[in-house]
C-alpha cells in the first residue's frame, strides 16, 4: 500500500468502515488521513489521540502500521462493550446519517469534528517493535522511553577515473578505495566505548561510477545513517565523521563533499509511570516524532515481533501478543477517560472484552 495507490485508497475506506463499526464519527481528509472520533459524555475533557500508519513499504509485512490501527480500534470497541457507570460515549454515526440526509451540511459537520492540537492531551501509538529486544527479554510488550534522533548524509568522493591495467598503483586517486576506508571509519567511530548502546551508524547504499571491473572508480558516493537517543551524541558522531572525511580525503588526494539530507531530533516520551514497566528506546523513526512537535505528550507501546524481523513478508506477531497489547491499551484508555488510573474489576472486565475483540481481529490481520 504505497501512498495514494489503489490499494492504499481501498485500505482507507476499510479503516473508515471499521471506525464506524466502533461507533466513531469517521472521515478521510484531503491528504488521505483517516480520522475517527468518539466523544466521552463528559464535556470539556481533552482528547487522547491514537495513531498509526496504513501505508507500507514495498515488500513489507502485515503488521507494520496495521497492528497499531487494529489494536487501537479493538481497544476502543472493547471499551464500548464494557461501558462503566458514569462513563459513556456519544456515537453518532455521522457518515451514515449524512447518507440518510440527517445532516444538513455534511462538509461543515466534518470540518467541525477536526481536532485542534490544543484540545489534545497526548498522542499514543502502538507499533511492532521491529527489533529483537522484547523477544530476548521474554516480554510481549514494552513502553518506549524515547525515539532516537537521526541524521542522514550522502558522502561524495571524487578521484580520477583510469584503466585498471595501465595506471600504476602509486599516484592513483581511487574514489572507491577512499570510500571503503571511510566506510570502515564510520563503523569504528560508532562502536567507540562511550557510545555503547546509544549510537548506531550504517552505510547501506554505495554508488560506484563507472562500476566496471577493469576501471578505477572516478566517483563513489555512499549514504550514512546515524541515530542516537541523545542529540548530543549524534551531533558528536557527525562532527567526528566530517573530521575523518577531511583527513582521509586529504591524505588520499581525493575531493570529498558531504551533503546533509535529513535531521530529526530525538523525542522523549512522557516519563510518567515508566518505572514500573519494561522500557525500550526506538531506533526506528515513527509518526510520533512529527506529532510530538504539536502535542505536549507522546507515548508509544512496542509489541514483540518474531526474530525482530520487520519490513519483510516474514514479519510476525503472535496473536496472544496482539491480545495483550489491546488489553494494555484499553486499560490505559479507561484510566484516561475515568480519571485516575483504574485497577481491579473494571480493568479486568475491559481486558476480558479486549481479549474477545482481539481474537475476532486475528483473522482480519
Ligand atoms: Zn511503521
């Protein structure tokens, strides 16, 4: 489901229908975001925003993005099934009413539903972990303490193209050999002891020109992806890399240039309650990063995935873990709509309903 493909549009309609089935007012905006809203009966309460993405990478798996949507909807539905005293939701089925002619101006009605960021207290996203940590720790779920910041660079190395047989070794300006030295330098500077568990650096793409076995490369470019949960550590790594590029390129007499393609600052989750639950740091970027700029608090829950595999058709989450994440989200949401965090029978009731709902949802996934 790449952005705006026919499959992407069909998915949007399906999600909208599921939201309506959960008693939400639902609409699709001009950029293709699918919105669903359900209001508590108490007025003046701030909204909790649940989000996930429904587009996928090419040749991706069934759970990236989709899991967060299904878990969010199942949690909301389970809450409706177990309405507690004093807590009710208004489900008005705007879409179907509009079709029946019950709303005079459906467009205005939809515009009136759009959320003002100031009315949102927090953003919550459930996502597959896309890494092996939860599985290794034997845990179905974890709360994300923060999302790593990221810098993406493209390094150009320009040498002199030449014949592999006739140009002597001394005096060559081999762009590929210089790039290879720099790639190893990137790895070395990121496995320094002070950056342990806090810095990851990857060269994932190399372009060699002209790319023939009998030609000394005249131009080689490569990508560098640097991530850390602290911006200070990431910026330090970038500075050291720039230094290494300068030194190496000078020594090898090649011309180098570094383009900074992308920078995203690290985002910290709301620390409240993090002492009592398993905590992780996300190395992958998430929608929560962009949302965190507009909304005061953000939280993410990660769900264990088999072998840490993601962005692959082999991606897999156990149905029991889907159930556990739905129950955890529903319990959290109960706490938010009912005031102080609940314990006891209400949460168990909600968890039991979430259980049933999650098992219904397994087939859909
Ligand atoms: Zn994702």
